[in-house]
């Protein structure tokens, strides 16, 4: 079972710890579930976990967790969740294309009860005894018919079939409580590991490889520790609040692409001539800025060191125009900070203006010094820039606080590998409440493919809950 946790901030860490603690059932909660199960010893029951959770005022996940451990102790046996009611609309009756359940499908479609209740709710228990096919099998038949486009299908009344073994009477509460205590301990340890990973100052790749007991071959140049360009990605958030490594992984592709483009350009014969022309002209920095091309940033940084004040001013102004190209623009931050103390007031003015757009907090103390600048227009721009940087920080923090934590459980498996395959997904909010469930028959596939499909589908289904797309 894949357990996917995306950790963003300290608050997420706290939420996750609270969630783990809440998912440890109490003696009273375990007893409530056991009492219910003990009523049907020796029988196969169909448990609608959602309904039971409501009745017992317990968390659905908690009940599933208790069931899972009772199964491991041999007290019960659970089967794939089934639906006991279905609404079927026939599209056509050509079952020849079916791969797995052709014969059963013919049987069901011929059945009088099935025919009578088409387009309304069919009780699968009644159908099962009429066609002599088990409910789980009917579930699969109907799903294959749906995938083949033969029927439209709506499923309802989801239940987990549970076989209650005689051992359910002798379950040791102390043993069960001890299992949950150990589980809580190991889950909290996992959170600690993730935090340690995020806060570690060593190469992120090395950390992961070492964690799995593997050797490391030196700096990877692809993580936020090894690559300085990725270090500023979380600009605007306090240090230690963010897991930069994961953000870096997403952006590195973009950065590599720029690097590749640069290499390609180097081969173009006109480039050298163009550069010469640019160097000869004092308005070159302006041209570079107008191109709105992040590849020009290093060149513009060179221009900020120019002896010519006008050139410095134009370079700073151009860098301001390229402020949207993060993280590359952060390379210019040290040079721009120097220019906040430039002899020419217009250079100081434009440098302050650029920081308002780039939003680097490193510049704040230097900008504050400009509040006493001799030129009123420099002071004005500095006030504006400080306001913008602080606002950006506040906005970013707010969006981080509003970001919700969700927990995704996904799994996929095939019968036969490859063979008839299915996926299952449960998405919980941060209180552990199930917000989305999904199960799907995906046709013939390998175990591996089913696992990936489950994860991909899970991430798709999770988007609306995270307000992302
Ligand atoms: Zn690294």
C-alpha cells in the first residue's frame, strides 16, 4: 500500500502528528467494534463501514484499521469491498467482446429479475440467488460490461464482506492496544525522518541513498544543497519552514532546459558578433532587458559592475523587468544589494524598485537604510519596495497556512500478473475523515501497472481537495 505524504511546512508537520495520534484507537473504541463483530461469530457478514462509523460515532479509518489488525491476528477474514445495489441501463447486448465474464454476463442479461429491474435499483442479493453467481462475481461482471460500453452502471451500498472466525471471541485487548501503540510510535518516527531530511544540510540525494543503505557518488547538482540556484526557491518563507528539496526537483527540469538552450545558442555563429555590438553600445542593457529573456541575466549582472553610471542604471532597470524569471533572477540579488549604495541616486532608485518586484528578503535591511536617503524619490521607492516585500511574504505565509493536508492511500493489484486488475483509493482529510473513495476495474494489467495507475488516479482525485490542478 502506497502512503503518500506531502509535507510543506511546520504546521503540516504538527497536523500530521495530531492525525497519527487521533488514528490510535482507545480501549473503548476497540471494544465497540469487537462487540459488534462478536454478534455474528462463524458467519459471513456484510459490513457497511460508513454506516457503522456513523452509528458508533467513530472514524471510518479507525474502524478499517481495527479490522485490518483483527485480520492479521486471524480473528476475521475480510474480502474486497462490494456493492450490493446497482442501477443498470443497457446500451447494447453484444457480450461477444468480453474477455473474462462472457458466460456469466449472458446468464445475468437473460435473467428475468435483472430485466424487470433495469433502469432502477437492482438488489444484488436477490439477483445472486436467482442466477447462482456470487455477489463479488456479479460486481466484476457488471464492471466489465460497463468498461465494454454494454451497460451504464451506478453502484450503491458498499460493504466489506467479513468472515468472523471463532477466534474473534478470544481477542486479547492488551495485545491489540500494544499493536496500536507500536504503530503510532513507528508512524511518528517516519515523520521525524521526513523532517530530518528536510532540515539536513547535506546533499538530499546522499541523504536518501544513505537512508536506503546505498553509497553516494558525490554532489548531485540537482538538489537544493548542491545547486545554489535552487536554494532561493522558497524566498519569502522563513528558513526551515519549507521542504526545498521537493520544490527543487520540480524546477530542475526547467533550469536544465535553459542550460541546454544556452549551449545550443553558443554554437550560433552570429552570437559573438551580436555580443560585441551590445558591449559597444551604452544602451545594450536596455536591449537585453527588452528581450524578456532570462538567459540575459548573467550578462546584465556584468553590466551592473560597469564604470559607466548610465549603464549600471539601465542594467538594474532591465533586471527589474526580468524579475519574473525565478529562480534565475536571484543570481542578481548580491549585485543589486551593492547598487542600493551606488553613488548615483538614479541607480539606487532603480535597484530599490527592482527589489520590490523580485521580493528578496535579503534586501530588507539595505532598503531600510535608504529611508534616510538624501533624495526624496529614492526614499519613496524604498518605502514602496519594503511594503511589497513584506506583503508578498504575508501572502505566501497565508497561502501556506490555508493549504490543506490530505492523506492518500492507494493500491493496485492484478489477479494472475498480468490478469484482471483493479485499483483502490481512499483519500482522507487532515482529521482522518474519508473524503473520497474510488475503486475501478482496469482490465488486464500487471501488478506494477496497476500500482502506478492507482497512484496516478489518486493524485488526480486529490487535486480538488488541495485546490490545485
Ligand atoms: Zn545534491
